[in-house]
């Protein structure tokens, strides 16, 4: 394997680890499953 591909692989692993570590903070901890859906009037029901 060339050194360039090794560096590219390391950077991809770095960004993957960064995305995984930040993911839990994308959703506010104060929001519950009950609060998450939209109001029933705006949801299409069949």
C-alpha cells in the first residue's frame, strides 16, 4: 500500500471517529420521544 493511501485512510478514520463522538450531541438531551414528533394536525394520517 502506498503511503498516500495510508494517510488518506487515517484521515477517514479520524473524521469517522469525530462524527461518532459528536453524534450524541446532535439531539438535545432535553427532548424526549414524546416531544419529538410534530403536532398531530400537521401529520398526514391515512
